[in-house]
């Protein structure tokens, strides 16, 4: 099974690193009514496949490419799919705002749709009269995944959309994670309310420098001397390449020397290529390792800050302290690599609550519409017949003396019924009649479009 989005995870990691470099702890703020692309430079729409890479349809920070059957209108923030056949590809959407809409024309197939908000906006609305089949090969967990990432993201499927969506075993066709919307985040037009599947409290996290000293290579500016000391951290990547990270050495009066990100007075990163790096001379200094820790409280030390790193099935507990160089962390003795945390440690939350949604089962299909086949008038009554539709839960019949169906009455009948006699009506009165199907999924009824209305006059 394919990962949900390797590219997004990588992008998010890079964004997070750049944000956190400017602050010890950066909260992600969700703003209201964030319509249209974010303007952050990280907004994009792309078709992505693990084996063939990505094709950008829209990018806020660079060139995009034309894809057959796909057009994007920035003014309306609308993506149109017209007979697109890409059954194994992911349509990935990042920071495109709360009003991002996909309009369907013709017959379309995709692997999955995944939207990311990053605290700004990751909503998706499906609209149009075309059809869309998602994840038929079940290569992805869900057909549509909206990762709100602490934003007010929603998934809306408009009336008239013909949608068939598949999920891998154990998952649902539609999923929303970490949205601020406790209700109506998953809205299928005409559907009874789809409830969230649970709420979660936002965890507090710390980005702290380790006090463990590491051997880093001495570096000196190629030209000039600004009075600072520098060093270089050399890391070998998984691909075997050497990565060079330039650090500046700063001194905290209490905890000593630390290697921090090397920037100029404007906060711009300095290039290691502007420095001469020794291949042999090293300096042992703390801060070469930065840790991301889940915040915890400690009943035995209520005023202290604690962070926990979980690796596999083991826990590592650290005391987090403030310093002049930012947050630092020191390992708590006898609480390194333990299999369970002592009962005096409790997760620290920010007080914000987010919600998850999961709906649709392993196969979701928009109920097919029906059509009235016959209307027969009788004394103060009429009988309506309609075409049978398979794979549904039942039918609804609506009738009114108004062609706009104001003050209409609606009755529900079983899936095996294809005719219904309506009695106790007014004599010699014209009635308008329409029929629709419905399907019950996870306790909520999903309705088809109404059939074309027909008129009958009682006797």
C-alpha cells in the first residue's frame, strides 16, 4: 500500500524546520475564512505517483505544467477535471484555502485526493455534473483524505456529483483529521448529519537542544572576521551523501557553549561554502543535536517542564529548561529507554481541541436516481410508479400542490417498493410528484437527486 504522501511529509518537515529555526516553539494558528491559495509559497496542486514523481498543475512559488483534461482558475480557486484518466495517481492539494473547489465534467478516475491545510486551509468541495471514481485499485487507504493540520477544513460533496470511492480494508472512503470543525466538517448535500468520530486535544511539543556534547569541525570565514566562533556538523544521508551544516557557537552563562543555527543579523542562513572547514580540528560542543519532544507534566515537579521522546516501544524522558540560547534538554536519570512512563507523568495539552471524521465504508457509491414511469389518478388519490434501482436502501416520494414543492409532503418506502398510492387528497386537484432514492451508510442517509417532477389531477 502506498504512503499517504511522502512528498507532503518532506515538504512539511522542511517548512517546520524553517519555522522552528526562528522560534523556540512555534504554535500553528488557524485563521478564519482563509479563502484562495495561502500565498506562503508552499501552496500547490499536483498529480503525484510514487513511481513517476509529480506534475505541478499550480504552484505558488514556481512554474506549473499543463495536464490534459485539467485546468485551474486562480480567480475562482476552481480546478476542473474533464475526462481525466489517472487511476493510480494522487491529486495532492496544499494550502489552497477553504474555498477550493473541484468541478467534475465527463468521466474521471483518480487514485486518491489528499488535501493539506497546515493551519491555513485544506478544504475540498466536489461539484459539477460529471462522475469520479477514486481508489478503485485500493492502493491508498482512503479515497479522499483531508488533513486539516489544525485548520477549519471541510469536505463537501455537492448535489449531483456522481461519486464512487473505495478504501483499503479497515479504512473508510472519506477521512478528515485534526479539523477545528466539531460539526458539519463532512457534508454530503442532502445527507443526514455525519458526526465526527472523536476529538483529540492538541499536544504541546518542545524543540530543544541536547546538552550532550558532540565533536564538530572548526570553521573560519573565508573573508573577514565578525568575532564569532563557527563550526560545522557533517552528516551522512541515507543515500550516502555528505551534508554540511554550519553552526555558530554561543555561550550561555549557566549551561556553557552551544552550537546554534548560523544566521546573519537579519535571520538569513549563512552558507557553509563561505567558510574554511578543518578536516581534523574538532571542538566538543553541545547543541549539535536538536530534539522534538512531546510535552509532559511531572506531579513530582509541578513547575518543571518535561519532554518525552518515544522510540519504538521505549521512552526517553528529558528535563526541558530555558536558556539564553533557547530551550535545552537534559536526560532524566534512570528514565532513559524505559518501557513505560511513571504514573507521575501526564501528557501536556495546549487546551485546543480537534476532531476526526471517518465515513463511507470500503465502497461508497452515490445512489443512482430513479424516474417516474407512471402516474394514475383516482378519486381523491393517485398512484405513482417508478423505475427500480439496485444497491439502495429505499425511496422517498414527495408531492405538493405547488410546482416549487413548497409545503411538500414526503414519505419513505422500502427498496422493494416501486409504486405507491397516495390517498385522502383533495378532489379535482393538481399535484406535482417526484421520487428519489437513498442509501444508508454508517447510520446516515445519502440521497440521490430528485427525479423530474410530473403532474397528476385527482378525480
